[in-house]
C-alpha cells in the first residue's frame, strides 16, 4: 500500500490529465507501461513527466511478460507467463479485457493491419491468433514439427503481409504463418539450425534472424525471397573455443540494426557481434562485461545499450556505433532486466529489479535524470512500439 | 541414504544453510533460475521444477544437474554460486514445494 502511494504521488499530475481524458482530449504518444514482475501488476508511466500515473493489478504471473500496442497506441496487450492475455486501456487506466489463452506463454505480437494479436506458447507449443478488438480466438498453429512432437516457440515477430515469423526451439526451424485469412493461416517451414532461442525482424521487415543456442551462428531468412531458404551467418563465431556458461538467455527482440550494421549478442562469449546489414558478413566484435542479454540500438542508431546475464546483471554498457567502442559503463542498480528508449531517444529507462526502481538516463551525457519506485520492475514498453515492425 | 534424508524435510541435511543464506538461495531460485524455469517454477525454456514433476527423480542426479549443468542443453552449471550442500537444500525444497 505504502509503495503504491509512493508510486502514485509523483504521477498525480499525469494521473489528473489522464483521468480527465473523457473531458479533455489526450494523446498516448508519451505513455507506456512497466511490468512489476513479482506482484502481477503493471505501472502506467508518462515519459514527459517521468512518472507513474496509475497501477493496475490482477494480471497473474508476469515473469517474462511482454507487451505490444494497438495501432492507435491506446491499448496495451500484456502477455503473461501463465497464459493470461490482458488488454489495458492506457487512457482510462483500466483493464479492458482479459482471457486465459494457454498454459505457458512467453510473448506475443500484433499484425501489420493491427487486427490480429498472436501469442507464442511453450506448452502446448505453438501460436494462437486472437481478434485484437474482442480477444476472441481466431485460429492456432500447433508447432508440431514431427508427428506427435511439439516444439517450444520463440522469437515471434510480425512481418509485412499480415504474416508472423517465429522459430521452433526443439524443431530447429523458422516458420512463417500468413494470416491473410485470420481463421485459416498458411504456414511455410524453413530449416534453421540447432536450438533457435529467439528471433528478430530487421526494422524494414525484410530479414528475420534466429539466434542459435546449439551451434555458433545465426539463421537468416530473407522475407523478400523466402524461397531461397534460411542461411547461416556469423558461423563459427566461437572459433572452437569453449563456451562460457549462459545464466540467462539473450533476447533479440528490439531493433539492433544501427549505422548499417546488426549488433547481436554472442552466446557463451562476452561479446557483441557486429555484421554488415546488407552482406551479413562479420565486420567486428566488441568485448563487453558479461553475457549480453539485450543489445538495443537507440532510435537514431548512434548508440547500442547492452545489459547482461547473472552475475553481471548490475552493469549496463554503451557502445558508440561510429567508433565501435564501449564509451560508457553504468551501474543503474541490482538486477537490470530491461531498457527502453523514449520515442526519439533523448532518454533511456532502465529497470533494476532488486532495487525496486526504474532509473532514467540522459543518452547524451549519461546523467541520471530521475528514478521511479516500481515493485521488482522487468519489461518497460512505450507506445512508440505501436508503429514499429517487429515490436 | 542421502536421498532419504533429502526426501524428508524434517531431518535437516548435514549442513543446512544459515537463515540469511536460505533467503539468498530462495531469491536466486525464484528470480534467476526463474528466468528459464518460470518464477512460479511451472516451466519455461527449462522444465517445471514442481514437486509433482520432480517426484520419483533421484535427488542426487538433480543436485548434479544444478552443480554441473547439462551439456548440450541451456541448463548451465551453478557450482560457482551454489555449493553442493546448498544444491541439496534447494532440491529438497523443490521436491516438497519451494518457499515463496
């Protein structure tokens, strides 16, 4: 209760603004949402006031929760670990709808036309499509890669043409499902490699990349010429050396294409791999403090912000994309789980789970601009995601 | 014998971690093991670690999995951070219902 108050007070002004949405018209471009991992709550936040303006509970198990936005950037769809799918109205600060869609979900995506929300599930492995308006189930694609064998699904991303691309951890394939007819998706399969653990689509929607855990390399599918199949890039980046243990799987989602290059976490090496984003040849690598988890490009592509797996999860490093060097090392707090840039990148919000706070930095001079108390914060999601491919 | 001891939470294993350390271990399991096994331990990239799913599995092999990891899978070795008797304590708790 005390924490809720603490959280709410600084945001009172913003709250007033939002609460009056009925009478005074308001946009959502500077709003967002922070997952409170432990408590099953979300904090609604405002990046202009740098504050939280509301807190909503009853969302179930939110470990590993992720969020996508409706195309009008008013509604957030929160995918919970327990299979809960909750649609939140940012303006009225309330739950609009909530359904239980599966036993074990790890994320979701929204179609190019904004009409279909898709959840990716570990068990039962596969994807499920819902009407974005009503959350009514439209169709599902079980990840049955061999008779009777179902795979965990990872790396779900929306791609142009109302399609979704995703990878099968156990099946070693990339699948692309076309939802032109939302009730009858058509799926094409592409062999990818051993144990894809996550995926991303480039900002232009052209390439889908699946990081591989079971081998050194990344599977790349050109969605403009899918008939050519997936090929491997950055092969053997480990040079046969023994891998370091990976205490948390990296996340690829998030634009990591900047300055004409793709910046990707290595697996089992404390490095960020750099590849030319047209030839996909390795152009370098950057030594960092630990196993990278998120490798995120700022909106202008000038900086790459990196956080790390346990036990190096108190650090954040910043790479300058022009020099390819680490230019800043920060300690935002204990157990840094996620980072999110404001829409045009003048600031970055960083969640420090074990310090119960979100810390805000100026991206130009790395000054601390402020912090917001949030219970065990994990993912931070701003509405600017609504207009981006692959978010 | 070891597994008998472990199966019975009333009998503390040889070196029970201190109360402060137990708190740290609970946090580690829920939060950091939780990134793969789920914070509620109902499974994720890694399998569920609930009494029902672990029932009948030999405790020593689960302890060995925690200490040494499982090569070829994402399960990493935790020996740098968790001692053998601490892993035994974790397994005993996992098998009977892990504390919050």
